C-alpha cells in the first residue's frame, strides 16, 4: 500500500494564486484567489458587489 505524497485534490490547487485588490467603491483591500474571479464577491465594508473589471490590482502573494 502506498502512502499519498499530497492531500487528495492537491493537483486542483497547486497553481492557485492570490491577489490583493482594493474595492472600487470604498477602497478596502480584499484577497481574491485565481479560481474565484468568476464568482460574485461582496465587499465586507461597504456591502457592494466588487466588479473585478473595475478593480485595480494592488499586488500578488
């Protein structure tokens, strides 16, 4: 019996990147992962939807 070298599903996330983006409405920084760009995000401060096409990329981690 072989012991897996990684957790199950590891390959789905090994190229995942995170981005810090400022809300275009209030300026609060929000962390977004590269697999979440097509999902709806609501800013925790102003409660408005974040449109990533309007958002300025501030940096990556």
